[in-house]
C-alpha cells in the first residue's frame, strides 16, 4: 500500500530563491534526500514552466552535492535518479513528489508519495482535496509541519 506524506507549511512561505516557491525548494531537498538513499524519484508538476523551474533550481541547488536529474524524455534511456515532468512517467519509480494542484491519476503506482500544503489559502484548499482523494484511495496518510525559519520538521498525524 502506498504511503503519502504531506509537508504542511505553517507560516508564509519564504525561499532563498526569488524564482521558486518554498514548497518547490523543499521538494528539491526531499528529492536530494531520496537520491542519497539510492531511490529513484519522479517530480510531477502542473506545467512545463513549473518543471523547467524545478529543473533549473536543481542545477543550482547545492554546490557540494549534485542531484542527477532530467526532464522526462531527456537524458539517458531510463532517466536519471530524479526525473521531472508535467506529464505521466514512462518508467516506474518508487517515489513521487507531487507539485501539482491535482491528484495524479498514476499516484497509486508509487510506493511513497510526497505532497505539500503551501501556506496560501487557495493552495491549502487544493491540498485538502488531494488529501481527501488519497484517503478515499485507501492510502496511508501522514503530515509533517515545515518551519520556514529552520529545517526542523515534526510529525503531526498518521492515518490509515
């Protein structure tokens, strides 16, 4: 059964980069974490523009630790450890990082789904709908609060 973790931004989002929102930046940190564990990750976005923004951010992400990534259809035949797209994945991967405002139709195919509850109210509403959809799918749900002033996170809730 797939496990879904929602990262909840408790305060207004702040990012070190003007070009990318805090939850996108956090998604890149999560992707780097899974890459360090030798896990393949698929980052799903709403649009080509968002996918390009995540791709560009990962190139500049951390000078000390490169995260191999590519946009879907670019790079090696079976992709790099982190693949980014606004379209459904071609090859199976264990981890989905959802940056879309919608629940992907293909989400059930992943072992672990990372999703976000950004601070702005319209995005919170969309996240609540995704949470409800995942719950109806019978997935295991948990939340973690992200403190924008530090990297500390705390687990708040788990549901089956």
